[in-house]
């Protein structure tokens, strides 16, 4: 069952990549982020893997804005933010069913 969650997370991230490529007319996300979400789907299930993307975006937004202003580059890795999000999920024992 967890393999299906991994494939669902992979498919979700791959579709986001295709949408970003279409909208920006260039590569918007690397393959490592997509493969990482497959592993998150295996470990956490599809709910927490989607939550990890949102948590990584929240973590990465202020850091990315500072880096963009300072370096003026438009290529920023998303994998480290996904890693931090997964670490937060594991260390805080976040469960999506906790109401």
C-alpha cells in the first residue's frame, strides 16, 4: 500500500513540474525533488508527503527571498527545504490525523 502512496506523491510532484514547465517555458523543478517525494510517500503516506511540500514552501520562502535579493539568481534548490520539512515531521511526530 505504501508503494501506491509513493507513486501518488511522485505523480503529484511530476504534474506540478509539468505545470511549472508549461507556465514558465523552462525547467521549473529538478528530478531529485520528484524522487524525494516518492520516498516521502513511502515513509509518511500521501497526506504527510503533500503536507511536507507545503511546509517546505513555508520554510523556504523567506530564505529564498533573501537569497534572490542578495545573489540575484533564479535557480534555488527545493530539496534542502523538503529535507528540513521531513525532519520537522519526524522530530515533532506530526500526524495528519491529529485534530
